[in-house]
């Protein structure tokens, strides 16, 4: 038996075929090749919406600054610069910008009156997302620290325009990869506990393809639960992502908010 190491799944797409065929009652036209197509679509769909440790990646350290990239722009950079080669991302954390304590003091993050502060020490600060419309006024303010970012097409925009070079890295979740041309040999980048979810999700696509509406409804109940019965949540809701299990015992801070009358 293969070990299930942290952040790894020892199985391949081929290991899920039998589950899809079983869910579709072993109909003779449900071939492994058909199952591979449905599994690919189901996995891509689900892994775009849920965090999976097996897909999480630390991005490279990227330098941005005056005239460093697109059309000598200070603020516009291709997203591919912040990802490992060949990756696309589906989910991401906020980018992190590294500032010296001198930079942080100038930006107002550190009290200028503080003593015993190493001016050359470098600290990482999270950047905050803004919509493209909201960030527009910042894009043309030169000489600032780019604490804000947005995405526009294949580009990241940073505001305000960096007045000097800064280093940034982006923790992200990559799009699930597959072995093109030999789909069934593709490795799986989600926990083994989610394999049944992928199998039933693929089986729903197979039932649609075979014009089997009764089976579609039955499989959806198994996967998503009965909306009229909260005590039958379905496979997806009954599973917790690793991030939720990790923080299960951590303390949390609640800030009370009182609405105006």
C-alpha cells in the first residue's frame, strides 16, 4: 500500500475510473477513456473553488520597480512573472511586499519615533486587493510604495507606482495539471478523502452525456445533499478542507458590531 504523505496523493486518475463506472451502474458504454474526460472536467471545476494543500505553491521572488516591465511601465506586470514556470493559478493569497524598516517608516507602518529599530532589516507586508476601477487613481502617482494590487486580464497592476525596486512574492494554488495524451496516468493533487467527490461529480457529467436524467438527480443528491433536509448535507459539505481542520482548535478574535437605529 502506498503511503499518503503530507500534501501528496499516491493515486492516479486511473484509480478513479472504477468509482465512476460503479456510480453509473457499469453501463457498457462507460469506457475508461470517457471516464477520464469527465474526471478531468470535474476535477478542474472543483479544484478552482476549494483550497487543496497538494496544489499550493510558493511563487518566485520577483522584483518590480521603475521601467522594469510592460512597455517600461512601473505598475503593470504579467501574472506569469509571479508564478512558477508553466503554472496558472486558481486561488491565491495576497501578494507579500518586502520593505526595509526605513521604507516602512516612510510609509507610516512604523512609528518614526521608535528607537532601536534596525533600518536595514527587511519585513514582509501583505498587499491589499482593489478593483480595477478603484485602483486607477493610484496607478499614475509616481514614487510611492505599491501596497495595493488588482488583476486585469493577464496582468497585475500595482499602485501607487513604485518609486524604487521592491521584491514581491505570491503564494498561490495552481490549476490542477494533467498528462495530456495519457490522461489516465495523471497524478491526483487533492486528498484521498475527496476522491469519491470527484468520482460522483464525473458520474453526473457521464449521466448527462448518456441522457439519463433520473441518475443525474440521484447523483446530485449524493454529492450536494437534499436542500430540503439539512441533516443530509451531501459528500462535499461533509468534508472539511485541510485549512479548516488545521485551524479547528485555534482561538479567534470576534469584533462586535452594533448597527445604527
